[in-house]
C-alpha cells in the first residue's frame, strides 16, 4: 500500500509539473496586468513597464501615465 501511495503522489506531481511547463512557454500571455485603485482603472504593460489609466473623455479610453524605464 505504501508503494501505491508514493507512486500516486509521484504521478500527480509529474502531471502537475508538465502542465506548468506547457503553460510557461507562451510569453505573450500576461503582458498586461489590469488593476483598480481608488476608483480608477489602470493597465500595466509588464514588458515595457508603461502604465496606462482609463479616461472616459479620451478617444480610445486609455491614456499613458508613465513611460516606463
């Protein structure tokens, strides 16, 4: 019974690791992170560190707040 349990745990960990590695190869996902603070909406470009805020009066809605690095 002990070998069965160890084998089951090992198999589950290998399956989880494989799924994590398959999901980590696509670098375009997660480029933007959206969040809200004090009633304002922000969008952060994680590759260039540019910060955008949402402005309803703007033509496209998103306005560059910080130019990054």
